[in-house]
C-alpha cells in the first residue's frame, strides 16, 4: 500500500509542492533533450540519405569536440581551430565513403550497421591515441559562446537557466529548420532521398553516390561538431559522452528514423521523461536510473507503435 | 455484366469457398465482393489481367491478408479471419510469385522445413539427437527424399538455394509446399519466367500431384495454354471483381473475359 | 587430394546426417580432442592455459550463445554482456545459499536463470524487429548493468561491489577459488564447452535449427509453413542466454576468480558480437575462430611490440587494439561477411583439389 502511494501519489505531490523545482527539472530535461535531438539529427541525416544506421554518430560527436579542443591546446587560435576541425570532418567523410561505404554498396542494411560498429571502435582508438582519455574543457568562451546564467524568479522560487543552454536550443532549432528545408525543397535534397530508397535505382538515374554520401556524412559531421561544442560547454569533453550519445537511439525510435521534426520531438520527450523519472522516481529505486530509463520508455512506445511516433508503417508484400 | 456460373463439374465436395470477400489497402480496393469455391481434387485456375487481385486472393486464402469483409469456409469450418498458422495446420500450402525460399539453407533443408508441422519431438530430445529425435528426422527425411525423387532434384539437394537457377528454385519451392502434404496447394504463377521445356516439366508435376496424391490445386497463371490444358475450372478476376467462373471452354468464349484482357473499357 | 571425399558413400540417412560425415573430419576431431584433453595439460605452460586457453574457450561458448540468436535466428542482440552477468551473479548467489551443492551443478542452474532472463527480455521481439530489436536489447544491457551495481544483495553487500569466488571442490579437488590449479580449471571448462558445443550442433542440425534459420531468412514464409514465430524467437533467446549465462558463470568461477559490474558491460557485448561477426555468423566453428582472434589480438600486438622493440605504453597498445578491431570488422564485412568460418571452408575446398587450382 505504502509502495503504491510512493509510486503514484508522492512524486506528484512533490511536483506540486515545489513548482519551481519542477520547472527547473523540466528545463534541464528540455536542454538535454535538445542535445539528444542533435545527435539523433545526425543519425537521421545519414539514414535518410544513405540508408545507413550510423552507430558511430555518438563517437563522431566526441571525436569532433576532441579535435577542436586538441588543436586549441596546441596553440591554434579558436576560430582557426574551428575551421580546421570542419576540415577534419570533411576528410573523415571522404575516408568513410572511400573505405567503408563504397566497398559495401548494395549490401543489406544490417551489414552496414555492423560496419559502423567497426567505425566506432576505430574512432575511439584514434581519439584516445591522439588526444588522450582524460576529460577536457571545451573552449566555449573563446568561441564567443555565452556563459553564465539567468536566474528567473517564479513560482515561489528561482529557476536557473544557463545561457549556453538557451544558445544551444536556438542553434539546434536553426539547424533543424535549415535541414528540413534542404531536404524538402532542394534538388540535392531530393537526390538524397532517392539514394536512401535504393542505391541501385539512384545509380541508374545518374545520381553520383560518392558525391551524395560525402556530402551527407560531412553534414552529419558538422552537426556532430556543433553538438560536441554545445555538450562539451555544459560538461567537459570525454569518452563518457559516447555512452550518453547512445541515448539518441531511443530518441530515434520515438521520432522515427527518417523524420527530422521527429528527432526533435523524440529528443524532448526522452530528455524530459528521463529527468523527471530520475528526479521524482529515482530515489525509490536507487539513483542512476537515467542509464536505462530512456530505453525502457522507447521500448514501451515500440510495443504499441513499432514504427515510432513519426515513422512510416512498412507494409510487407509477398 | 453478370458472371455465368459453371455447370456442376462434380470432382468432389467443396473444399474451400470464399464468400463476398473484400480487401482494401488504404484507399486501394484489391478485391471487391468476390465469391467462388474450390472442389476437392480439382485444379482451379485463377486468371485475370495484371492488378486483378489474384495474388491478393491467394494471400487471403492463406491467411496472410485479412479481408475487411466476407468469409472463408475451409473443410466445413467458416472463419472471417484466417491466420497463417491456421491455414498451414489445416492443410493449405503455397508457392510464391517471387520464390520465397530460405536463402541461407540448402534445397534439402528447405524442403525439410516443410515437414516442421509434422515433427513433434521436443527440445530435450532435439538436444540429444540420438534416439527419438533421430528416428523422427530419418523418417521425415525418407518422405522428403520421395519428393526430391518426384521432382528430380537429387543433384542439387545440398546446394544453397541462393545459388540455384530460377527454374530449379521454383521446383524446390514446390517441393517445400508438397512436404507439408497439403489438402489444398496454392501456386502463384508457377510457370513465370520459364521456357517451354521447363513449363512442360512443371505442368507434369502439377498434374502428377493432382493425380497421384489427390491434392486440390488452385493456381494463378498467365499462360493461357497452360490454363486451358491443366485446369478443370477457371475463375476470372478483373480489377478485383469476379467476371467469369466456369470450365476453360466456357470462360474462353466469354465476351467479358476477352474484353478484360484486350483492355476494353467497361 | 588430402581432403578428397570421393568414395565415401553413406548407406543410411542417419550416417548422412552425422556431425562429421567425412572420414577426414572424424579423424580430425578425434585428434583435436586428444590434443585438448591429454597433450595440452601435460605439455602447455601455465601461462598459455590460464591466460589463453581457458578464456578463449569460455568466450567461444558465449560467442556460440550469441551466434545461435543472431547468426542462426537473425535477432541482433547487444545484450550479451548482461546475460553473462546474470549467469555469473546467479552462480555467486547460489554458491552462497547452497555451499554443499557441487559448483558445476550450480553453474548449469545459473544458466537456466540466465535463460529465464533471456525470455523476459526477449518478449519485445514479438512485435519488434531488426535495428529496433537491437535497441531493445540495449535496454536489457543497461538495465542489467545498473542492477549489478545497485542491488547490493547480488554481491552480498560487499563494500567494493565486487564478488569473490569461494573455494569449491569436485571429488575433493579444488576447482574454484585460489587453490584450484589452472589445469584442473582448464579440464572442467573444456569438458563443459565440448559438451555444450555438441548439444548446440544437435539443435542446429535438427528441426529447431531449421525453424530458427527459416525465421532468419524469411519470417513471412516461415509463418505460412506453420512455424510459430514468437515461440521460436523466445526459444532462441532462452537457449542463447543459457549459453551466455553458463559462460558468464565460468568466466567468474573458473577463470577470473572475481568480478564486478564492469566485467559485463556493453563493451563486453560488443566484443562478443565482433567475435561472432569475424568468426562467421551462423557457424559454430566460427565462434571458436572469432573468440581466438579477438582474444588473441592484444597478445599478438604485445608480441609484435616486443619483437620490434618499440616503446609503447599499455594504454597505447590498448588503443591500437581498438583501432585494429575496428578495421578488422570493416575488413571482414567487406571481404568475407561469412567470416573466418567461410575462409576455413574455402581452405578445405582448396585441399580437396590440391595440387590442382580448381
């Protein structure tokens, strides 16, 4: 009886009694949700355009951030380091296309998926080798990103909002809008969608797969870099980020693999759900349920809607 | 135009009948209010121009699609929805337009999977293998080898089916369906993509199956010669509606059928 | 020429379906077993037995478990580490509760507990497929990892959150704990792995193996033949988790001697998946190859470092290990998706026709 009370009543009572804490928690959830969404965005880009489920997206975030910080640590001025990192992501996209995607063209999706596992391990190894595994500080100030926070007085208390988080939300929204327009309206966007549907068919109408793939993986790399900067600014750059980045998978399940707005909605749901769960129900179970709560949320969704909130239902024909 | 009903070709009792079956996908109506029956022991052809709903019809009988309206009566039992498992259990087997073989397995193993429903030894015996599970395996291997002899595919039994030419794949698929010892065999364009010799072989197999094992056959086929030669009765579909039903001769001279194939608008 | 099978006729279906129908294979397996059971304990060094053979055998068993699920049934799972952990912690608790019962029996029992966990976490497979299922298995992995830390009862409230293996005996010879010799532990592991591999091969060649492969290749067609998808998938989860659980229990009780939550993390899941991919999806033999390669890789790198006399820290070596693993995965997926097992088959084929090229 007491247990039922603890699960179903108490948390809501807590929410009501300290509404400013609730808003704070919601805000924190929103912020991490936006960051998850950015990672998911990278996934969606690549999946939409090459049909590849890029498990390495998370490590690309870490790798990009590490490169940026590493260059700066070697004396390269901040914005030059940024430009160079963008260049590095381009070279990475070229290498991935040449050595991983091209040899595996036309293979079943699951093979490509497993290849991205290999890519993940390569990037982890290189990252650790070149930059070392200890946590680093993101050069947010040098990149002219705002620091400090606003303290908003509301609902009987204070709610802290970090300025960097607000910046992150704005930048993410801009990116999403730009990408959505790009895919729907432009010629290249259409070509990307064609490639995602069928490599062979796209080839037969003269679309250059190599060009498309390099473009898309480069774009995903840019998104990864932006995510890495935002995330690194909030909480140092380290390989722990890679595990956190795996959370993008539940986001994709909710939002569907091919929907850009879905990535945002899914990200917010997961981020908020996770934070609320951890804060209000966490103490019941012992802390740290954040490590798996997102997956369970996604799992529950999957049981009712196997294609996610925004995904297309696949009708199997025989 | 009212479809003429065929005279009584008393091959046997009605094995399966579909009544007023309709099926749509989203906005597309694949099958509209179709009714016909299949008698025990006969060879029934389902024909019609492309997109007529023939494969959908087979899929409904098989339990793969669930019709929005109508009923299916099989062996006296009426259902509004047939599940694939019920169909298989009841003795319905089929082959597919696009050869749905298990590519990772050999021809022999593919046909052996057809015996699954008849193999009962549980996990414990399967783990040990020697003893009852082996006896069961050998017994079913005998039956499968009979089918392999019948279809003359002895040399390829250990070949992974992905490597077989199309005609042989279709034969293996037929073997897998036969391994189920079905009462009703549904064949979806069994002759598609075959040359004359292969067609003659396949026709002979179908006739033998019908004669030898007494299996009722329903087949979709485009080759009119095959249809005329093999079938006892024919049902014609066009745009999801039944437009004719009778013996091959009756259907052949039916004006509605001729129009449908020539694409005359009506 | 060496591997010619012409002239070897089988006169019964039973003989035709035997595990090793070819005479050369029969001789081969007898030789291998003789070497493994007799020669190795007599002649191999303690280092080789303790640091190479025992763990490779244990990981091979885990790889077989994953192979049954992913290679034969087509259900990609990233939760292998978690299920190994279930086996390990279950065995630990059973050993705590039942100190008098033979530890080998307890290891088998923990396999069953792991199988139960497998069924529970395999339930989503009713409606979920492919990538989605892989993500669902991640849920089980992260949840189980969390349990291993957050449920102190599992590690008997030990302050360091790790488990230490008590001494247990068989016929008065210590086989677990600090007093057990490597040779003893090796022979026990070898026996268990050999028996379970044989059982797996029986399953694969019979009805159950065929239904699994049918579900993998085309589940729609499998359904239309009358195969019930859901029980088949759940059985795959159960059997696979059983194997992983036993491997996990052996990992702790017969090799490491202790364990903590990190031993059963997502990294472990990936490692075993790589073993299965490189060794060959859908091949029991491949599981052994894959385990040997992945486990042997760090050792190989260390030997190269010593041979070339390079000065490199262990950490650097570890990173190079990661990179090499990643490259190997991609290489195998490109060059030979069916893994080392396929290369082995190709090798045998060459032996068949040697000295002719084809």
